[in-house]
C-alpha cells in the first residue's frame, strides 16, 4: 500500500510535463483534462490513504506539496502560452511566488522547530482545490473552444489568486509572530 501511495505522488510529478505538451504542442485538450483530472484525484487519494492506513511519512509530507507545485507550474505556463494570456501569466506568477514563499517558510519553521506555523490548513486545502478546479475549467474551455467558459475561468483564477495570497499571508504572520 505504501508503494501505491508514493506512486500517486510520483504520478503527479511525471504526468505534469505530458499535460503541458498535450496543451501547448498537440492541442489534445480533452486528453490533457483527463490526465489532469486523474492527477488532481491522486492528490486527494494519496493523502486519504496515507492517513487511513497510518502510512504518513516525512518523504510523503515533503513530496506531496512539491508534486502539486510542479503540476500547477506546468499548467500555469502551458495555459499562459496556449491562451496567449498576460492575465493568466501574471496571476499564475503571483500564485507561484506564494508557493515558493510558503516552501521557504516551511524550511525556516522546520529549522526553528516551529512546524505548527505552516501546518496545512483547511483554507490551504481549499486553495489547492480551487486552483485545480480553475485550471480544469480552463482546459474544458479550450476543449469546447468556448470563450465564455474561458472568460469565466479568469474570474475563478482571480478568486484562486486572492485565496492563495491570503493563505500565504496567514502562514507568514504565523511564522514571524513572536
């Protein structure tokens, strides 16, 4: 079971560049969405199974958020290129800055034995779910060639950005509060 749980995390890492290529090179939006949907589901299942079977590990705790960041990075870059969207690129860039910043905060807190400051919160889980939903919605818009769906996706992206920045601020305050 432990191997399967780790495989789900590795799967997200390995499938990310393939999703990128399906979006940007091959215009296989349906396949990209399907792989992304499976990758998104794997994020839920690896955590659920690890907790259920008490197989949580330090490696899993480190790799799981990295796998999410890799997937999100490939999606942001791929969608920015495919949509020729400065808005997606800018919002995506801010989202990535927050992700790297929180990783740095987690490192600082680990060194200072203050891990509670950056424990994953409900809002952070919601943030990831909203990001995944938003990028999936963009891919559906591409697949359907529907400008209204793509336009609405921009609103979801902005909402995801606000929640992403808010959770990053919360982690920052908790880290530096003395």
